[in-house]
């Protein structure tokens, strides 16, 4: 990639299952006309060397972790449509999560999600000439989580989702468009919280806190080299000039943060900022 520098049937309610068990249930093709909009929610790629991050470990005393949710690997949805690409790159750890939406249609059958993801992938690697899909994970409206960018579900893969802030962060995209007034499915929001809780738990990071991130690109909201104090679970627009992840999904972020913290076993009180 060119571096621009810069479910079904009656079930127990999903939110209750998440709070009790801390797990996530696995459950339009965007044309080239949607590709331009996709660019608003996946901009830039930076590179960094790194190491493995563990998953599924027993929580150590004093640490706040969460189990890895069920995730559909990219080999399932992408298969033979994968394009040749450079080796993935890694960061040393995960310190923050950025939430996006894909700016694609909302009224899809979740059985069609793999095909929709192939369309997103084709738009980003074809028309935009990127090396891979930019998001680390994508969540559909049924709450199914899909592996996005290649490199390993359990590793700190450097994404291409938030220009200037791809280092030490994870990009989670909601499949759809969540502008003001658009309903955000609870299953989708809950799964975003589950992924964030798991990934941030690898560094014992509170999803309700804030973190200092250094901007690598002056095209972000901050000058290159500047340290930005951002939420550890942030919307794309907090690091880059965009309306992504949409006003409706942005309004759900406080609840997503609280659920993620609960999944990590943290007290319900919001920490001081």
C-alpha cells in the first residue's frame, strides 16, 4: 500500500449474555461509487516493528483482561479474492481503539456480509491501490466479527484506518452507515465493545480512559510529532477530519466504553479524566 504519510431464533438478550459470559455470538455490495466515501473512514498507513500479543490468557492479579470474542478469519470471507501484498507490519502493543463505519448500505442480510466485505476490500486494494483492507476488524449488524487486515488476529497488526494514529491502535469498523438518526443495532455495538475489551486488555488499558498518542502525519487533526490526548476507545473523527463513524454510532460510544470496561472486570464507576 502506498503510505500517504499521514444470528437466528429466540435467544437470551445479547447484552445480558455478554455481561454474564463475556463472549460474542458469531452470527449492497458497495460499488465503486461508495469507494470515495470509504476513503473517509480508512485513511493512511504507517509502519512499525513489533511482537506478539497474547490472547485468552487467565487474568493475572491486578490486571483487567477480557476473552477473545469469536472472529471469522479473513480466509473464510476473502478466499481466492486475496491479492498479492507485502508482508504485514506490527506494533509492539495496543494502546487505543478507533471506531469507524464503512459508509456502505445498512439493509443487508448478514449472510451476505462476506460478499460485502469483498467489495470493500476490492475498493480499497483496487480503486485506491492500497495493499490490504485498512480495518483490523469489521462487525456486521448481527454482531458477527470478521478479521480484516492480514497479519494475525492475536497480534498488534499495524492498520490503515486513522491517518496519523495507526501505531499502537486497532481499527474496528461497523458495517453500514450510522449518520444521525440511524439505528445502531445492539448486537453490533456489543461486539465492538467485546473486541475493544479484549484488545485493550492486552495492555491492561481501561476503555473509558485516555491515552497519549503521537501523530505520525500532519494530515491528521494534529501536527506530525505532536502528542494528542485521546480516548482509549475513540471515534475516527477524534484523530482525523471526518464525520466517521457517524453521529449515531458516536452517540453510542459512551455505552460501548462502559460495556468494554465491564467485560474487563472493572468497576462500573467511570474513571477520572
